[in-house]
């Protein structure tokens, strides 16, 4: 092993990052004052009297999320307009000033409880840009205010799996901008919710680079530390009307964040996995004009298989309507998607296959890859092959591979062969495996598949193999 590869495999995920990647697919709920003003970004002058979601039922949200196969929910507790979905003790611009539940409501509490009852994780979004707060732009006094609200959310609603910051930074009501004390925010989160990942403008999870659901072909988790600093600075530099930044496609120059070539001269490396975020509709908040513009099932499948199936997590936004419920069109699509996942990935053909590894590390059994268990894996020598054989021909469309990330991300390139017409024929090739790679194969019928690890940073550690029929 050369010095570079030795250095690369020393970078591993923290327990909180590992747990987040295992969630894979979770929901964003954008709900607040913008829902009632038919806007995407508010200015902080909205009257709380207009906020009254009469039929709000957080259990409906959770039920729809679970049906889709999601495992978590992140709620926009406060967007840029500064309106709080909980009765914050530090501002009057909150749900306590609204007619919702006669001023006694707490939507954060309702959603947190529904998540606990539904068995999914609960996370929070808190915008650091508050266009209603007079202290914004004053430095430490505003940071004190922000920390006080962050503390309310981190101490009053149970375990938090995610704190999501987008870093938006425009002018407040006094015409000034705030220079955020990020390290102080991070310290507060680490102290009060040490298991929570800090997303996007944070050290744990990075933004994929767009809001369209697009992904890189190779989404590495080991990247230069400057990647985190660059994303934070880029976010802070944006103005409120700069929609092009938030909607832009991935640019050519940032297609590669973690190849050996790029990392060779990087002195400081970190584990910084990607999150792909997009909305089920064109907007992030609900608009009645978009009720017939819910993303097609085929589009959601494509995003899922390229994000979750490309070593990233998938954050799908679902905007409740003014009545406080997810629209029937959104719920229907989520149900269809969950049914697709179950039908496509519910039956693993490896269960009836025989397995053989050309060169496993002594003392380990190839049978470990049958179980999708984080503790199981098979360590292989470099350039190893795994062969799956069936007694009867199988019609196959998808192959799922997972690495044991506790030993870092090791596979650089792999190929898949199928036994066709009395010989091996290559049917797929790619780079990253990481937490999960979904290889969408050409529809084929075969009695054998062969997985070849053609390049790796060190002995590969494969923890799961899944083979699935064409549905």
C-alpha cells in the first residue's frame, strides 16, 4: 500500500455520520408563514394572525413518510421570515401570537411526538437569517438570541438526529447583515445533542451542489477539508434574490471531489458525505398552483437510485397545505414510491444463490454478505472477485453493494459480469461503492454474476450484496 492510500483509509466516519448514512432516505417539511402568503421567502413583516392550519395532523405527515420508506423528518422550525413554529420565549413573532389552537399550539412538539410514535427520527431546520429580528446584524447580541432559540429546540423536544443550516445571509430589518458565529452554534449542538449531524453549513454532511436532485457519478466521502469551508463561504455570500445559486446544476469543476488524483496533494482530509435534496414539487413551500406538478414516480425513482444508490443520502421535501395536511396528490405519489421500493428491493435473489470469493482474508466467511447488518462484512484481498451462482436462470435488473464504512471508503473501481452464451460478459462498471451502490443493469437472464474489484485503496471490506429481479 502506498502512502496516499494509507492516509486515505485512515479517514473514517464518526458514529453520528455512520448512523445518518444508514437512514438513507428522509423527509424535509417546509411549513410556515410562506404557506399562507403563497411565497417562497418571507420578509418578516407577515402578521401571525394569518397562520391557522385548522386540520393540521402531524401523524398524517409521518404516516405518508413511512409509507414512502423514509426514516426521518426534518421540520422548518423557523424560516428566513423569523416566524417560529414553537412558542419561543425570545420573540413574539411565533405561533403563540397566531390563532392556531387559540395561541396555545406548538407544532414542533406535535411533529416530534408524531415521529416518536411512528418510529422515525426527528430533526430541525433553524434559519440563521431572521428578517423579523431587530438584533440581526448586531453581532454577538444576535448570536445570543439565535443560540437561545437553538437551545430551546435542542432541549425541549427529545432526541434530534439532524440540525440543518442553509447559511442564508441577507439583510435584516435594520439593513445590516450578520456574521454568523458558526463555531459557537456547532459547540451548542455538540453539547446539547451530541448525536445530531449538522448538515450543509456544518461539519457532518455536505450539500450535493444543487436542488434539482442531480448527483455526481462518483460521490466520494473522503474529501479535502477545504470543501467544507468553501461551501460555508459560498452560502454566506448569497443574496436573497440569487435563486441561480440555489437552483444551479453541478458545475464541471466540482464533479470530482475525492479521487486519488485530486487528493494526492491535499494536506487535510475529512469524512464529509453528500446529501441530495430536492422537493416533490417545483417549490419548497406549498402553492395551490403546483398541485398538479408533483414529480412523476419515474423521476423520484431515478433520483433515489442515483443518490441513495450512489453513496449519498436523499432528503425529499414535502410541503403541507394551508389546512396543515399533505395534499392527496403528494400522499398518493409517496405511497406509489414506497410500493416501488418494496416490490423492487423486497426479495433478494442472493438467498437462493451459492457464493464464492476468489480471495477472502483468512478467517472470514463470504456468507456474511447475505445479511444487511452493519456488523457483518467480508474482507477481501485487492483485485478480488465474488461469484454468485444459481441452479436456475434468474432475471436480474439491479445489484446492490455496500462497503463496511468503519474501515473507510476503499473501492476505487469495480465491474460486474454476467454469464451469457457460455462466457462472461461485462454488463456494468463504476467507481464508488461506499455506503451503497445501486447498479442498474441491462435487463438480463443468467445463472451467474461475477463482481470484480478492479481497483481499491486497500483490501476491500464488502458488507452486503443484494440482487433483485426486474419489476
